[in-house]
C-alpha cells in the first residue's frame, strides 16, 4: 500500500545556489535625506544611508555615490558607501541660484558601472516677500490713521477722543488733484484742440474717480476699524509667507540595488547545476 503521508519538498541545489547568488549580489534600498526647499548661500547636508533590513547586508561590497546638482556647489562630488548597516555618506550643498534647481539626481555606481539613478527636485526660495509683508503690517495702519481717519496730516493724534472726519473729503481730494495735475501748454490748445480736449476729459475723469475712491476709503476708515483689520490681515499673510518659504526636508527611498554578478558567483551556479555549462 503506497505511503500517502505528506512529504516536505526537498530544495534543489540549483535553487539554493541561485538564492545564495542573489543574496550576495543585492543590497537594500538607499534612503536620501535632503532639503527640498533651501535658501541661497547656505550650506545644507544631504545624508545617504541604507534602509534598515532584517537580513544581513552583502559582505565586502561597496558602491560609489555621485551627487549632481545644477545651480549649486556640491562638496564632495563622490562618496563611497560600504555595505554596513550603519554606514552613511554625507554631501554638503550650497545653492547659488534662485528657483528650481535643474538636473538634481544621485547616481549609484558599482565598479564603474551605473546601477541606479535617483532623481530629486529642490527649490531655492527667500524671505523677501515675508519682509515686505512685515513692513506693510505697520505701514498700512499708520497710513490709515494718518491720512484717512485723522482730520488732517498736521493734527495731533488723540486716542482719548474720537477722530473728527472731514466734512467733504471728496471735494478736498478734487482740489488736491486739480492743484497737482499739470495743464498742457497753450500751443497745444491752439494747434491741437482735439488732443487738448481729450486730455482735459481724461484728467477730469481720473480726478473724479480718484477723489471718489479716496472718499470711500475715508468713510470706510471712519465707520470701521480699518487699521486694526489691515494689521491683523497682514500679520496672517506674513506668518503664512514665513511658513511657506521655510526650509523643508524630505526623505527619498530608492529601489533595492542589484549588483552585477562576478565570476565567482557564476562559477558557484555552474557547479550546482552542471547542465548550465
């Protein structure tokens, strides 16, 4: 009677040899910690290390790392990374241009052959917009309190009594624009009356619209707390700009590295399976 008990499959020597060759010629993925958002003329580190794995790394193996980045200075350009779980390589990047940095990548080489390429994207920003909003945060409320809500620019500031608005601010603005907008020479009026009339109509239209706009701002500043709301709004914009243009780090994970097989590995595989010869 045949034995029907389950039997464990016996691993073939060829499969064991192939697994040994693959384990000896493979390395875990690389982890690259770099800055996606940077400032110009500042030094930033780029750290490359192995991903933590349960298995043992391939012994006495090493790869060469080459960091390429247009628009920035990279020191050093190449580093050697040993097949050690705690090994790491550090590059130092100094941006020299604003905007997106082109051709940002990390090349992985083994025995002079490129086996992997990791692309990145980095941008160089500045806090100039944040500084502008910070200045406007104080300048705009001062302008509102001085030229929109106060009765005149020369009147003293009194915070214990309410401000007295101008009786007719629109007429005052029209008078201001009329005194400061120049008139065309008399020769233009005599020789080119159409041009002179068009200029006068355009000047009067601009004066009326600007005066109406100024009057509306004065009414808004007098009836509502325009200075306070402008300060709070610009404060929020300043904080948002500072947060958006801050330095930002990112970690990029590559794929497992497959090293080229050497002659010793090929000999081991042939000895395990003579049919491959």
